[in-house]
C-alpha cells in the first residue's frame, strides 16, 4: 500500500481507498492537489466476477479438494479467501460445465459402442455409507474390454423405498439408457445380489459372477471351519482352494464343466486324482508320489466332512456354474477407490454435488485407465513391495504405473472461463433436465424451531443427587 501513498506527479500524499472481494483487491488512488488518479486491480474482472475467485473455486471443485480444508489453510497463512462465493460459483458455472463435459464424453463412447456386437459389461453399486442407512447409491456400468466407465446412475434412497432397492434401480436405469442408445449387450458380470439375479433373469440377459466376490465368501467360511475342533488342517488348504476357484473359472467353457472341476477338489485333497465325472476325469497336474501323508485329508474326519459340506452346497454349485471365465469386476472396485478422492464417505453432499463428483471420478478414471507400467532409466519394469492386510503379512510385488494425466481438468477450466461464464444459460439447461429428488428430510413434518429448542434436555442433566 506504500506504493500508492505518494502522488507520482506532485509527490504529495494521496487519498487511497481499497476494496476487497475474496482474493480480489482493487486500490483507488486520488491526489487532491493535482487531481491525478488511478485504479489498480490484483486480477481481471470478468463481467463483475473476479477471475481469480472463480479459478480458485473451479480448481478446488474439479481436483476433488475440500473448500473447508482450503479455507483453514488460508486462515492459518493469513491469506484472503471468499466466504460465501464457492457454492454460487459451483451452482452457476462449475457444475453445469461438469455435467456438459460428462454428457459429451458419454455420447462419444455410446456412439462407438453401438457399433459393436458383443459388449461385456461389469456392474456394481457403491453406497455413500455402510450398512442399510445409505442415502445415495451410485451404480456404475463399465466396458470390461476397454476398462472404461460408460454410465453412472445416482439413486437416492427415498426414490425406491429404501437403500436395499437402490442397486436394482440403478442397474435398471443404466440398462434402459444403453438400450435407448442402441448398445447391444452380450453379458454382464456382477456380484451375487439376489435382486440383480432376478432382474437379469427376467430380462433374458446373460449374467456371470465375479470370481473375487465368490472367493471372498468361501474363504470366510473356510476360516470359520479352520478354527473349530479337529479342523485346523483345512487352513493349510485355503490358499490352494482360492487358486482353484480362479482356475476353475478361467479354464472352463460351460457351467457343468466348472462344476466338475470344482467338485474334483474334494478328491484332490484326499490324494485321489481320478474322478467319476466325464467332463473332468482326472487332474491335469503330473501325478507324484509323496512320502508326507499328513498333508492330505481323510474322508472319515470332521475336517473333510465340513469342507465337503461348505464346498458342495446347492447355492455354491449353482453360483460356481456362473463364474465369469475371463472378465472380472476388479477394475470397478478400483474405480470405487477413485470416487473416494472426489466424494469421501464422511462428507455429506447434495444430490447434484454428489452426481458431479461421480462424473469427475469417471472422467479421471477413463483418462487414465490404459496407463502402462513405469520403467527405470535403464528400461526395467518398476515394482513396489506391499503387505496386503488380507494376506496376513505376505509380501507381494505390485507394478508401478506411469504418472496420471489431468487433461480433463484443463478442459474444464477452459470451458468454465471461456464458455460457461460467457453464456451460462445454455449449460444450465442441461442441469434442469436432471431429475433431482427431494431431500430425505422433506418427508417429515417440520416443527417450529423454538419448540424443538425448548424441548431440548441434555442426557447428563439429571439434577442433583441426594
């Protein structure tokens, strides 16, 4: 401010007035003697909006950062920041740009997919909170051939009568959209949700089950069995059984063949490698004689009885027959991890805010889905060592991918500053087409605030103990 105190013409003290608007400051200098004046601005004004304020709001939203955390950072550093402008920027400029960007990107994808004959999709839902109290459920459809997100449907629990019905409704909406756009579906890989099974069966859509979900359920049962009396030997076979599930799915063509290979495991653990089923008459590994007979299970023991009961249940054999032979939903699970960067589960968002953050996660994932493995300066592939919690201290090598790109961020920033800000009405029109359900609290009667406050009693206000 010292630069504005003295008039550059007559060298006398000037009158200085400043105006602060968020990160924007303007200084008006006026000399009362020679009438010299000038106005200095820290950043340009776009119409009446400071460019830096809008750029900061857009950068925070698009990058998946938290405005409230940024506000605390600015306060700790004594930096100026706007207070109530972020939501207005999001509503007027940022969210319309995100919706337009996703709609355009999806249109291009669906036009290409409509020309393909065999499309294998993966579908799964992510709830915004654990348990049966979720407010939002986001259903994702992924093209498993290219590992790209082709559709996202956000369902609010009061639309379908409860959170347990959100997954079916999300898949129903997604399939309706794909059908309307002329996309032909060969099959869908999902988990074993009962409502999804019935819906796809009624609509004559081929469904396969993700192997990891199946393996996880069986592993939990085997862990439970291995902790019971006289069944500790089951634990030594758990890794082999997990591997056998994946091999059964990947090496089989038909459902009966999968069942035959799966049930052959019960002979294998007894050191019997020929089987009665003609679809899989003998094990494919070389037959070796072993001197250690203690590793094999005996058919007359509680361990074998419980193992056989767990692996040959009617529901297990039915689901084994429908295991996906090639494509799995592990990429969908990875995408759910990306969503956490943009929409953490411990933060409550409005419907449109949640939808836009899902679109941002999809744009980020699709842009980086085909990243290759990083290499060293000498050309060697790069790996890092991990200790997965589920593997109980077992060390694993994991490939290191190349750095992620963020071209979608640059595109959105340019769109907001150069197009949406100039003509926001046309972009807002896309927002108005979205069916936004009423808030959950709208279902209840809203009492008078003063009455609720008057009825407030602390649970620790018990009065004096005599």
